[in-house]
C-alpha cells in the first residue's frame, strides 16, 4: 500500500503540473492577451459613454440622475479594469527594460576591462623605441609583423572606445525609457486609488439621495433647489490652485479664465476644470527647489529642464536656487519616480513653458529669450516676459496648451484636448486614460453652471 500511495501521489503531482508545463504562456502570447483585453474594455467604455451621454440629454429627474450615477460608476469600474491591464503591460515592459539594462551594464563592464587591457598593451608598445623594436628582431619580417601588431592594438583601442561610448549612450537611453514607464505606472496606480474613492463617493451620494427623497420626484426636485449655490455663495468660494500657492477667490479665478478664453478661444470652464482636476489628483506634490537632491538624484531633469529654468529665472528675475517647484512623485514605500520641477499654478515643466514663453534652444542646448516669440507677453500686452508663477499668465498658458490640443468648445474636442493635456497625443486614445477626460468634462459642466450663476446669466 505504501508503494501504491507514493505512485498515486507522484501521478497527481504530474497531472497538476501538466497544465503549466503544456500551456505555459509565452511573452508574445501574454502581450497579445493583454492587448486583446484592453481592446475589449475599450469597446465597453465607449458603449457605456454613449449610454451616459444619451442619458444626460434627458430632462433632469430622479430616475435620470440615479441612472447617471449608476452609469458613471460602471464607467469608473471599466476604467479601473483598463488601468489594471495597462499596469500589467507596463510591468512587463519595465521588466524587459531592466533586463536590457543588466545586459548593457554587463557589456559595459566587459568593454571597460577590454579597454583597460588594450591601454596596457598600448603603453607597453610606447615604452619601446623604433630602434629597440628593430634590434629585438632577428629579421625584417618579424619587425614588420610587430609593427602591424602595434597598429592592430591601436585600431582595437579606437574601436573599443567607440563601442564604450555607444553602450553608455544606449544604457542612458534605456534608463530614461525605464523611468518614463515607471512614472506612467505610478501615475496609473495613483489614479486607480482616486477612482476607487470616487466610486465610493458616488455610491454614498446615491444612498443619500434615496434616503432624503424616498424615491419621490417632488422631494428630489426640492433637494436640487436646496443644493444650488447662490451668487453670494460663489463669490465667497475659494478656488484651489496648483504649485503650492494659496487658494484664490472663485470670481478671481473665473476672471483669469475668461481673459484666457478671449485670448485663446478655450472655454473658461474647461481651463478651470483642468486646473481643479489636476489639483485634486495630486499634481501639487510639495515644494522643492532646483538644487534639492532626492534619493541621490537632482529633483529637476538636468538636461531637459534645468537649462530652460535657469534662462527663465534670468529673464523674470527670480532666484533659481530658492524658487519652489514641484517634487518628484513617491511610491508608497518612499522610493522615487521620475522628476520634479513643475512651476506655478499650471504646473508646467520648464521645457514646456519655454514653448509658450519665448525661450528658444540653440544647437549647443543653451536657451535664450526671444521677445517676439513670447505668446503670453504678446497676448496680454505685457512689458515683461510671461511668468509661470503669475496666476493670469499660468491660466493663459493652460488655455494655449488646450487650444493647441484641439479644444474648441464642443464636447468631443474639449474632452480630447483634456486627455492630450494629461496623457499626450499618443495616450489620449488609450482606454485606461478615459477616466481623466470624463472627469474633466463633468467638472466643466458644473463650472459652466457656477459661472452663469455668478454672472447672473
């Protein structure tokens, strides 16, 4: 019986292992599966968005608004599914990049050792004079063989140096790509947590509506009236801005956004919605300065952002060593992701501000101010350069970027512009980012109403 039990146990172990042995997923199959899952969720998100948008066109009622809340909860849940797949994709890409960097570092180490050996040989050659080399050989054929060997060493030395530079450049490029993917992963995980909180808030709101109204339409209409803010309330309301600055009165924020709208055509409510959502999603991540070091690395990107930041400081007249900018993102374990350095209420990084602020880079990588190309100064008719730490200038820059992203007042164009603001042109169509555009448009609708009440329209 003991032998039979062992055989049976062994047979069961083999049966249990067979699926993983036979059906082990290759990396290509895994990538294809994840992409197919993402496309499936994208179709569901698109269908759900159409349902929500159609429901929004109906007359406001208790049934309609409860259906909207349910629809928005489903949208958010689908967004979480999409980001879960995208995070898994990024995790695989990060692993690939880390493996490539390990291989490159190994090649770099071997190349450095090879270079060191070639240098030793070259020095040994240099220690002999031509006469000594000739006298050390019994015949001319050996002499010429040695000379050719010396030349081969020098050629190998040059080739090795070239290869070393290429490996270092490739390693640096791969590391930058890895940092970008890690940053994307961290931002997605952060958005994931916020969306989960939003779902909980929406479910709570639905429960409160049902509790107060007991399902009665008349009671719901009375609740809506009681929740409407008056012009007086809006005038005393504060609007949170980014970059560590204090909140400003809502009417003041509306004024800045309306000026930007007149200059760019970007709706004032869209500008406010972007700035409000960015603030609520944690873009204001603390105060650092250019020279700060976080986990052994500068907080500001040394090549992309430091040169334009220094040029902006010279032109505007602030001290770059003490001016506060954003800090890098941190994971829950305290490790660092990406770079800081974003400036002012609109949290533009210096290299992006340079586009609208008239700072141009020459072939050597140095930035200089070109007054005629300062769109902010020109539009506002200022006598000084556009300032990323000025509220009006920052609001205008946001309007300019949204305009260049395609915003023109229609729902689809404004939503797309918001997505491009958040995820770039390439990421605007990705289903895992849909939540951002939906959130901005929901805020825009509310802010449109608030602006009309404030202005007595």
